[in-house]
C-alpha cells in the first residue's frame, strides 16, 4: 500500500478513537480486500487533486477521466423508460413499480424483476465494450434503497401504494433504524454487490469508478425523475434523511477506504430547487466531508451545487474544512456553442466554458463534467473538443437506453418498453442484455473521436489488456476466411502452404497467441465452424471467442494429421450473435498450423419445400385469409387458406407462401400480419425455431416472435419471448419439393442474396447461385421513385450508399432479360 504513504502527511488518516467495532470491521474488510488486490492494482492507480488537476498520486502526472455514465442500471429514470412518451407514463422508478402492481404483479414479482434487471442491464461484457472504445472510467448512479436490507426495502415499498401514511411510517422507521445502528451494516447488501462487481470488471480493463449517489434519501430536489422522489426536497426538510445520507457515506467510505480504482465520491447528484439554496447544501456536504475524512479516507470528493449541479453560491472551496481533495462538477446539456465563451454574470454558475475555466483557475481546484450528452452528434463533438482542449475530464450520459431509433446514448435498447407493462417484463429483460443492444454508431463516432487508444489511459497494473483493435472491412462468411487475413494478432507467424489453393498458412502456434477477424454474421443462431489444420504431433487446441476476451463460443482440439503440411478439416458447432463483429481465435495449446476457417449456418430443420399447416395452442389452424385480411389462428380444419409452402432462404431462414402464391409478412411487428407480398424481403423472412418434436416458433426480422393472439385478433410478430401463444405445431400437407414448381420463381428468389440487410453504408448483391451473373440493379423507395441504378457485371457486386440517403425501407430489383427479382432492404442511419 505504498500509494498511501506517498500522500501528504495531513491527508494520512488513522483510526480515530471510539471508532466502534462495526466500523472497525468494515476497515478490516477493506484492508483485506486491498491486500488481496495489491498484486493486480499497484500503487500507480491512486488519484488525488493537485491544484487545478487530477493527478496520479505517485507520479504527479495528470489523469484525464473520460467516463460513461451507467444510467438506468441501479436506478431507472422515467424519460428513459419510454422516450416516445405515453399517457400516464411513469416518471419515477416507484411509479413504474406501481404500474406493475396495478397490473396484477405481486411485490415479490416486482422485486424479482428489478433484481433480474440489475443482473442483465450491465455485465462484464458491457464494461469490456466501453473499455474497447477508449474510455478509462465509468460513473455509477446509485439508489440508496439498494443499501437497505430486504426487510427495510419492503417498508419503503409500502409507500408506493400508500403515499401519505406509508411515507410517515417509513420515515419513522428510518429514524429508528438509524438510532439503533441498523442501517447499511450487512456486507452482502445489493448496493455493495453492484459496486463490487463493477470494480472487478473495471479491474480487468484498467478502469476507474466514480460512485454517484444519484437518488439520495428523501430526494435532493423537486425533479422526481432523477432521484425516485416520493415528496419534493424531503432531504432538506427532515433531518432523518440527512442522518441516513451521512450514515450511508460513512459505511461506503469504511468499506472502500483503500480502493484505488475508485476515483472519487460524488456525494449528492444534481441538487435542484433546494430550499435555502447553497447554504443548505453546504451544511450537509460539510457534514459528509467531515465524516469521510474522519474515517481516514483520502479519496477525492466531488461537490455538486444547486441548479442540477452547476451553481456554487456559498459552496466555494474556501468555505469547506478540510478542503483538500475536492473536485467541482458541472453538467453540460444543450448550451448554445455561441454562448459558451460568454461569461455568465454569476461567476459561481459554471456550466458555461468561460465560467468553468475561470472558476477552476481562480480557486485552484479540478473541475469535472459529471454529465454531458443527450444532444445532436454535432453538438457532442464540439463540446468534447472544448473540454479536451482545456484538459477537463467528462462523463457521457448515458451508456444505453430505450428508443425506436438512434439516440445520443452509446447503445440503443430495442423491443418493448418497460412501460408496456407486465406482459412485456420477460421481453424487456432480454432486450437490455449487451448482446441484444444496438450500437448508435454515429454517436459513438462523435463521442470517441479523440479518445486515447483503448486500455492506455486508465489505472495501470490491470490484467493483460485486450488486443489493440482491428481495422478494415467486415468479411462475409459466404466463403472460407483465410487464416492470414487477420485484422489483429499476437505472436503469429505465416509461411507458404502446400494445401489446395496455395497461399499462406499460420504456423508456429504457441499457447497465448491469438488472431482477430472482422466478420459479418447475417443472423443469430447455430453455426458450424470448420478449421483447416495440420499438426505433426497433435495435442493442440483453440478457442473461438469475442475478440478481446469477451464471450467464449467454443473450443476445439487439434489431433495429429501426420505432418505440418498434411491437412485435415475439423469442426464444431457454436452459437453466434448477429451483426458485424470481431471474433478471436485464441491458441490454448500450440503445435499446429491453420490455413483457413469457415462459418456456415446450421440447417434449421425446417420442412423446406413442403406444404404444411400450422396450429396454435388454442388448437385452431392458422389461415392466410387469402391475403385479404389480417392472418388469424381461428380455423377448425385445414382448407386451402390454411396451407403454406415453406421456402428456404440462403441465410438459413424461411418464407411462407400461401395458396394465393403470395408471401406472409411480419409487418415488422407494427401491424397485424398479412399474406399479400409478391416477393421475399426482410419482413417476409423468418427464423424457424424448433422447440422439439413438431413444435416450432417463428422469429421475425425485428427479432420478435409470431403470436397466434389465441385466435382473438389478427396475428402479430411482436413478442419478445416464446410462450403458449407463440408456440405452434405443424404437419405436412404434401411432400412436394420446390424443384417441382412449374415456374421456378421460388428457386430463383431463394438463390438471390443481398447482405447485410439492414445496411448502413453499403450492401452486396450475390448472384452466384443464379443462372445469370449480369443484369441491371435498381433501388427504389416505397413510392416507386428510382434512387439508384447500377449495372451488375460481376457475380458479387458491392454497392455504396450515399450519405444523404435517408433511413427507411427500399426495394432492390435486379433484371436480366425476361427475369426480374425484387427484395426489400432496410437502410439504417
């Protein structure tokens, strides 16, 4: 613990007399934690305030903390729950709980949902990804209720259904628990578990953590949305809430006193409309600072002023004692760039750049932007440029949130909103997982444009950093990927190969070597991965994984082949997520050569080419309604309208064609399904999800499942999980194959490949499975307006999309002679 001894003498603490056995127990736990972690995190991690800068305590070198806020994880905020808005939408987390209760959920079920929410919303995969973008820290917004015991939280939950009497009971209970020293003592409380997990994940990435009390006891203002407030400003109106806040920081400080990964404590987030203004805030902050320093805790402490953390009247550094180790905060949202360098008349109002810099220099204290974001990409970019030029750290708000389209978060959560109610709870818990979230690529580009290289600017001494990052295009999996075509590697050598096709192979593999590849996986599901290997003696093994040490998809042993150029193909089956991604091949045990590998979708078991019926859990059959009305699952027997031909598609999906010779469309979940489409596009493609026997579920382009609606209304493709209404049985009406079709249209259409779909900047047209390899391609919008025309003269043609082309659904048509094929494609921006 050398970094402690390097701090100034006046900052070194000792255990005060009369500290008490329980607090001493917390200190002992903290010391044991840091001893066990000292081999992982060295003395070079501790941060302190030095003049206007945050510096490394050992080297005195400035450290610019560039962070991401983990909003909505440990505390939901209303505007993130349904950004499109709805009548009577919950504005606080407790109101969201009330909606679930009013829809028939028990409090135990609601609490179980929120436990799963916390388990799913942020995981190690999320932190690994944030680190891979170049961020060196994260800010954790905390709800104080997570530090209550389950019995204590139950008393708080009673306020939800009895806002007045229940709140008085809770307030009295808090006073009793405080006076009897019954608060925040259990080391296994949920709040501690969340912090400990985050610290561990950040340790693996050399990142710092900022602890932010986002929802303070009683509520720190009148903005209910940000702090799960029952009644406005109770923190400032009732002493019990300040007592509880002080006790909480006392316990957090005692537990994490020697934790170098914690950059600083953010004591109270965004006080607003506070009765008594800065003087009232000062009184509480001084109390908290004194408590933390009396513990001997040398962590930096962030001060947040009135007006959502921006106004520091009566809160200047000289007003506090002790006043070392303070960091001052501003939250920068929607400031007109033209006003940024025009000083506010109040020098203590510091969200404008002019005042922020002046306050820092005049008072010789570090400043840090605790929140900034929720704006256009152009605004975000110029804002970060200004802060970087002044050497001021910042935190982007926020990491992920719900929306129907791209937003200012780094990741978008699709699917159902929490406000969709109890029926959507299971689906919401799936959609918030890292692998199901959608990167907001333009926001990421704006925010990360000037970040240092990943794993280079945070806390040193962590585990081996992930790879330095791939560059280049994403490869299609339609052909074998050459081993030497890696985008990044470690310890890899190549040589000329005598294997069929020639070229080079990777050789001299050793344990710990790895290769990285950028690939485009067309759809999530099971894939067969083949490896072309040669080994003189055998005994080797490799692992397919998310590049950088994330998810592991499977390992494969390499046996002896009889020689270093005696080649064999081995394979295993793995489950991969969809999308453009970076895969790694990690050499677990060396001693083999690798020439190429190939990723192929596993046959889905669909009865391709057969004419079938589908029957719902209500024992009724699905009807196409001949394309004239929404499809229904309400027919007692199989007639013509209840028959569908299963058409196989190149990416392993299927289309369903009715007896009207038109295709079933999911309508992307926005409306009831129809069987009226003359060709197959994204909305007409389904994953055939076998559930055992002749049971099946159908997953649409939107990632949602088809529901029979129990026959009560038109079928929808909008369910996030598989239940009774989403389960169908099927049977064959005839075994006829598509090859027997007289016009061959279906065979032609399933051989026409467009990818990626959705597309962003470009897409490819693959004609290799067709009789013709030349033609004319047209892109039209849904009104029929021709947007783009190009002559196709190659088997595979790459088409670039103009930046000015709007997001939406387009029709891609290829004509050659008297043959004409059309497909729909979604363009995302």
